[in-house]
């Protein structure tokens, strides 16, 4: 256990944005790297907007991404309560201190902080030295009695003994106010680390919650693997020296440091996210791939409760390395489970253009007729020999058979496909196609 204490301090708005998830992740990584404490604090001071289900969106998102917090909601801790809405008595106490020390005064019904008049030097752990000076006193408690964000944020960081404030760069402009407040409380400010913005993949703008891929919920719904999303988030503003992209989280924890977070803005790259997810899907143990895919196939009605379990597993075993993600699987494997599979017109056109398709299919049928089981080790050399004897390319058989039995030109390796479909199905489908 070290004395490092970091926090993620979301305002529950009903969304768990990719930027928020990345901020949470960098805090979590730093806590795990330093064997410190990761605090979750809920900044729920906007009474109009805060609803219990909004909190759940954040808790679910954090749990889904495997970011466990050491103190906070549902967990407790020695520095609670962890909801700003329950910390009113603490704010009162600190407001009194400011009044007593003469650093706060009332004007027009509001409470103001008397600034120090000195410039604040922020030795930002990511951005380096930043100098800012507050020029005017500012309101810390509104005339309706509610304390402002700056005040409660600082009192919480102070009383929760936060050592490092790692947050989005949009808060850099608030930091001189926060340092003024720490000074007013005669306390040492924490170390600040402002992480760069996440820009849209297509253009200079900042990612907003309306952009595709901006919400963690979307990845949950699209069956992305949480480990893959987390891996992707790690790379939004941080990277290991050799620029590798697939990194086990244990390795990121050991390599991660605030000092090597990038100063430059990060770019959200949807293709990279898809690529990383695809890599994780390919490397799942088969059983776990099957377990994750089955409910997706059930809900998309590709299979039902009666579908043969071994057959499902056989199908998935040959498709795993070819699918682009779990959400791709129902479409990818559809024809394995129905005789009413659609024909892709473009694929058909391409194959038919070759000519003599039915002739090839007849020859293929004659070739498999005497075989007992269709296995890769016999199919591959057999088709090669057949092609040689007819003086055509093996591809002519492969493309024609694939189209006839699957309706498409993409799928798992052809020999595995034929083996898993089995002789009867293959024969029936080809005959139907010819007819
Ligand atoms: N509630 C603030 C936010 O969501 C937290 C700011 C901070 O981390 O200090 O932006």
C-alpha cells in the first residue's frame, strides 16, 4: 500500500462517455501501478438532473471495464460519504473556516473568495509548468445557498486526502481557482495531471456524446469484449515505448506512469477499436467464445434451445478466427443453421461468370459420393487431384461449392466448412442449387 490516493469524480448525467471512462482508467491504472487507492466520488450536486439510474450507468460501465474502486459507492471507506449530495455538513464546516480566516466575504447575497493576488504555478505532471493568475474574486456559494463546483471539488480533494488529480484537460482552466482555494485553506494542493482531449477521428472537433462510438453503452450493446475496449482506452493518450497495440492489462499496469501520458490530443480511431476487439475475439479460448456467442445467436434467432450443442461448437470453432467481432457472428454463421439462407447477388455473379459452374458441382458431387466422412485431410488433396484431372483450377471447385452451400463468398476455410456441414447437407444444398 502506498500513500497515493487518486479519484474519479463523475457527475452522473446518464451517460458514460469514452472520455470519462479514459479518465477513470488512467486514475485506476495509476492507483494499481503505485499500489495506491482508487476512490470513486460522485459529484451529484445538480439536483435537477441527478437520478439514481444515472449513477448505475457509471457503476455498470466501470464494473464492465473491470475497474474496481477501493473506496466509494457500495464500497464505503474512511473518507465518506462519497456522494457530494451527502457532504453538506463538511462543506459548511469549511465555509465557516474561510469566513473566520477572512478569506471569504458576503456580497449581494453570495459568498465570495478573496483571491491571493498572486500567480499560481501549476506543475502539471503531464503538461509541465503552467502559470495562471486569477484576476478577480469569485463566488463560492451562490445566493441560493448552494456551493459552486470549484469549492466542493477542492474540499473533497482536500478532505479525501487526494494526492494526484488526474482529469481531463477541459479542467485545466479551473485549476488556478482550485489552487487559490487550497491556499485559502492553508493546504498543499495535490499534484495535477491534465490528460489530453479525445478528438473525433474525422476532423479537428472534440468527441461529443453524439458521435458514434462515444458512449461505453454502445460497446456493451454491440458485444465488444470489455478487455478490448479497455485496451483501446489505454492507448488514448498513452502508449508503450515500442508502440504495441495489444497489451494485457497487467503489463499496462506495470508500465503505466503519469509522466509518459502524451501531451498531444488523442484521436479516436474507430477502426483501431474494431481491430483490437477482433484480436481479442480471435484469442478467446474456444469454450469462452462459444459461451459468449450462444446468447447472441439465441436472441438473433439463428439458433434455438434445441440446436445441437456439438454442432454449434463445431461451427464456431471454424469461424472464430474469421469473424470481425461477436456482433458479426449471427450474420457470419447464419447458413449453418437454416436451409433458407440468402444468396449474395454479387458473389453469385462473380462465381457464375466463370462458367461451367454446374459441371464443376456435378464433378464435386461425384468425388464426395464414395467418401464416408468429409474431412479436411481427404478433401484438400482430393479436390486438387480432381482439378488436375479436369485441367481446371481448384478455385473453380472451391468458389462454386462455397456459393452453393453458403450463398456467399466469405466464410471459414472451405474444407472445414464442408466437414462441419456434413456430407448430407452438402449434397442436398448442391443438388438444390443445380436444380
Ligand atoms: N465532476 C467533474 C467532471 O465530471 C470532476 C472534475 C475533476 O475531476 O476534478 O468533470
